[in-house]
């Protein structure tokens, strides 16, 4: 998945910071998604099949596939952010290409253009079955850099703003 040009991270501790950011995403933990590979401007997330994540036909739900791709794009972009930054998705477009069926799923994302404020990423989701991979979805995402904030607890997040 390596791009034409290698990216240079602005934060020498990008790997630890990106991993910590990913691990604080409770939604990813709930879905059983983990980091399989992490490089500057690129990431691969992995997820095992679970019947708890399926729709009525037994395929993994499109919302789950989209969540995996969104997080992959976000972490790929985050690896190139300067110290003290955070990342937030502002837009994405997903194309669902094939039913999400398989034993394992991979969400691979790479940065296409890293900017001071906005970063554009492309992601691809693959289903693996019997050793073969099938491309099941693609995503183009735009992500925004913002100053890092302290984590907000789930309880605080549910409160009405003043």
C-alpha cells in the first residue's frame, strides 16, 4: 500500500501517539478492530468476523465497514500531524463494492495529501476468506487537524452543553 512518496512524520513520537489515540477509541475496541500495521501516512487495521456485527443477510453491516475505514483514514492522517495535534473527520465518501463476508477484514488507508489543516486519505476495505482477499469498499476522506484536547469521558459527552 506504499504511496509514491514516503512521508516524514512531524512528530518523532508519532507511533506511540497514534497508537494511544486509536486505543482511546472505545468504538474500535467494541468492534474488535486493532492496529495491524502503522507507518507514516499509512495504517492497516484488522477485524475478525463476528455475527454480532452483521445485517439481516449475515454480511458485516456497511456501518461497521465504514467505521473501520473512517478510523483507518484518521489514524493514517494522524501519523503526520505535528506535536500537540488531534484529528477529526470532516467528510468522507464510501463506495460499497461487494458483500462484506469473510473470516477477517482489513482496513488500509494512506494519505494522499497532507496539509497544514486538511488531509486527504484513501482507504480500502478487504474481506479475507480461504487466504484470498476481496476488495469490498473504498473511502475517500478529508480530515482536519485541530489542537489536542483532553479526552472527554462518555458521561461528560452525554451532558447538554451550557
